[in-house]
C-alpha cells in the first residue's frame, strides 16, 4: 500500500522590514500634503483678502475652498487613471516605480515656487504652481499606495497598512515641526502686506520638504525591487487570495458579484462622509485657530503633532484589533471614538466664550482641543488602517491600482466638496467658525449610519506566523 504525505504549507508572514521601506513613499506623500495644507490655506486667504480689499477672513473662505476643491477635483479624475495605467505598466524597475519617481521629482522641483509667488503677491502664479504640484502628486500617490498590497498577502494588509501610515505620519510630523520652526505669522507680520518680509521664513520649509521627498523616493528605488519581490511572493499572494474576507470569490473574467459590489459601494460612501468630516476640520483648523480662537498659528501645529501621536497609536493597534474582532468592528470603534471626541469639542466650544485678547497678544490655545485631536487621531487611524484593505480585498492582484483609485476617488471627492461647502457655509450669518465641530459631527454620524450596512465577513482560520516568528525578515 502506497503511503501519501500531506504537503504542509509554511505560514504566511509579514516582512516588516520591507513594509517599512515601502513606507518611505507614504512618508513623502504626507510630508507634501501637510506642508501644502498648513501654508496653502494661509497663502490663499491673505491673497484673496488683499485682492478683495477686505479684512474679514470669513468672506474669502469660499474662494479658498474653491481653489482647494479644484485641486482635489483634478485628483479625483487623475487618481483612478494613474492607478489603472500603473496596473498595465511593465518595466525593468516595476509597474509602480516609474510613476513614483517621475511624480516625486517633478513635485519636488515645482513645490518651492509656491511661496515665491506668494511673496510677490501673485495670486494667479500661486494657484498655478499649486495645481502643477497636485497633478504630479497624483501621478505618484496611487502607485505608491498600491505598492504595499502588490506584495502583501490579503490577511496581512491591515498590519502592513498600519506601518505604512506610521511612516506617513512621521512625514507629517516633519512638516509640522517645520511649521513651528518657520512660523508663517512671523513672516506675515514682518511686512508682507507692504511688499516686505523675509522670504526665507516661508521658502525654507518648502525646500526642506522637497529634499526629503526626493530622499524618500531614492530610498524606495534602491531598496525595493518590484519585479524580484513579486516573483518571491507569488505563492504567498496566491494563498492570501484564498483567505480573502469577502462574500463571493473574485473572478477577473466576470463582473463583480452583487454582494461584492454592494460592499464596495457602501464602504466608499461611508468613506466619503468620514473624509468630509476629517478633511473639513483639518483644512480649516489653522484658520479656525487664528480667526476664531484668536490664538497663535504655531499652536495649531502642536495640535497636529498631538493628533499624529494619537494616530500612530491607532495604526499600531488597528491591525491587531482587526485580527481579534474583525475589520468592520474595528472601523466602527474608530468612528465611535471620533464622534465622541467631536461632540466634546462641539459642546465645550458653545459653553466657553472666546475672549478678545489685548492688542498685540493672542489667546492661549484651548487644552481640551489637544485632547479632542488625540482621540480623533486614534479613532480615525483605526478607520484608515482597515478601510483601505477592505476595498482592495474586493479585487484580484491584477487590479490593485484600479481599486486603490476607487478608494482615493471617494476620499478626493469628499476633499473636493468639503472645503468649498464649508467656505459657502461661512458666508451664512447663522454659520460661523464656532460651528466647525458641528459640521464634522454631522458628517461622521452619516458615515456610521452607512457603514452599518456593510456585511461583516469573517476570515477563515489562517496559517499566519505569530509572536517572534512573525518578525522574520527576508533580505
């Protein structure tokens, strides 16, 4: 009688070193956007106030919102396009790397010209260069994000996404430190309105950001060999496909099943509304600090750092929580924490009046907002670290760029609408800076209601390395 031996497959594992290196791409992305958001809204507000001859910041926010919305509208169109193109691209350096390198270097060259045009009071020039930066940032953002799931099995993508996001927030923290060291208010108060001011106070952060972006892209290029890694990971990627937490099996030769399509649309709609909330308050927080709280611009930068620390903790916890209670429940937990923190902000902002400071001084930044931002950062990181893997779970490895495009199209649609909508709301006398947290509360509530209908698909028992064994890395 012939004996047969059952083949035992080795456990799939997450290569932490490799994921960390891929994270340099996201480092460059968030570094760019944090500098862009921190300074961009200030530049546009001052230029539009100057153009319209007004000192009322609320009267120009709809214009600021429209410019930021147009940037995001362009991104909404380009992200899926570049994602699809990168899926179909095959070169000696991989399918994502050409887009990452070209986009990063072009961004790095154009980025420092934004403060130059602002310094010379050139509104059209400032907006034009911002548009160029956005175009090339979109060229590399989708391929950079898609690089992680390209070489990470599906059950491990929440943990990997946590590491990627931590690297991104390190980039955001670098931008925030730059905002503290090179205070834009010091520059503006130094004579900008009369044609003066030390341009290096605003130019230096942009130059440093450009250098760091290029450095991060070079680290990625010299350490991640896409084609080689793709061959090495082929077996684990196949097994990860079999473990996918989806309702129906994926068949590239057929349209998405009704169950999978419904799940995709619900996630994207819920994502749209939580980005409406998060991006809305993030975009206008620096103006909220200056024009409503009457506090110093740099205090809002400290607030961003505190929120970032909360986010880092959430990124660490998000992957582990998903393994214990599932991705859907983890996302729900994050949305719930976010809603609670925003409600605290909303209630206290209506109970504590803002006192006009003495001339030449500013109000202290409210301590409770630091708490709000820390909890919100933790909560939203639980959401982000699991929602993206939930979307790309619904496609095969051949369409990761395309589905990454769907994910970012939803977020960019929200980021297109929310600054414009908030700017228009601020023109209404019944809606002021004080109502900013109420806006966020409303949007998060809608996202929770939509996300209720997402099916909670449980993963099968997976053979995944745990403990010290999971820390093995390949050279």
